[in-house]
C-alpha cells in the first residue's frame, strides 16, 4: 500500500506543478527501467547513466534556449532528482549482480541490489512524493527498509517507535527559515553588474565581494527548499539508520 501511495502522490504533485510535462518525467524513468531490465548487469550502470545524464542535459539546454536568462519552474527540477536516483539504483544493481561480494566495500555491500525492483517499487522510489520536487535523494535499499519498517526492528525483535527525530527536524527547519529570512532582510539584485560605468568606478575587491554576497543570497532560496525538504523527510521517519544492540 505504501508503495502505491507514494508513487501516486508524487505523480500528483508533479502534475499539479508541471501539468503535461509530467509525461516527460515518465518517459525518462520508463526508459531507465527498460535499461535495467534488458542491459547486462555488468553494463547497466553505464547505460542508465548515459541515458539519464543525456536526457537531463538536453532538457536544460532546451530550457536555456527557450527562456534564456529567465526563470521557469519546469520538469528539469525533478529530472535532476530522478537522475541521481536512477543512477544510484543502477550502480547498486551492478554491485549486486555483476560483482563478487568480496570485492565490495561495506557500504557497497549494504546498498547492493540483488535483483531488479518490480515496476511498483521502482516508480514508488523514483516518484516518492517527499523528495520528487526538491530532494533529498536516497538509495533504493534505504527506501525499501523505510517502507517495510525493517530499519526499526531491534535486536530482540521488538519494533522501535518511528517518531523520535523531532529535535533534528526542528533544527533543520530553523536553518531553512534562517536562510529564507536572509533574502528578505538583505535585499539584493544583479542590476549593477550590467552597468559598465558602475563596475569601472568601483574597486575590484568591492565588485568581487558584492558579487559573492548577491550569489550567496540567491542560493539561499535553494538552501531553504533543500533543507526544508530534508526536514520533512526526516519528520516522516526517513533517515533513521537502524538500531544496534544498545
């Protein structure tokens, strides 16, 4: 049930934000899934990466061509998240099916995927509604453990309460609010950089410092979105890495 719900909600979010552009996201993920099914395990990570990075690059180039020096909220945002997800999944399949266990590091062994996921599991992973718009990205095995609840099982077989990360979530939420507050408290714009007279009349260190500050304040919008999304994912229980004997 969780697999279906997260996929449907993720697709609904994408349709609400991007309308029919969601079909391009489905095309991208569908081709990647077909590559997972038909490619040799020893080459699957190369094939999936080549398709995903090419699709993303063409999408960005087209957006720059049609809206140069502008800002358009479109499917290229989720495409970047999907590129990271499908590439990490393909690498995990490569580790699980094409490499010997003794050749894997501890992390690779933990994250190795021993069989290609089913259609429902795959699209639930790629379109998980808590991360499809602005991240964070995560590995398939971690997502599978989160959905099944296996990461909550203690050594004695008892199930740990999933809700216990309120303080870290509040810290991340406060950090996100801090970054977005800076954009309101410190108004900024790039207009002076297009004025040759202004640039030539100011010391180089002042122009450089101003450019750095304006660039930082611009990035604060993205820091806000990324950290807030990370906080929401943690609040849902995702990010807990299991329990030990203690």
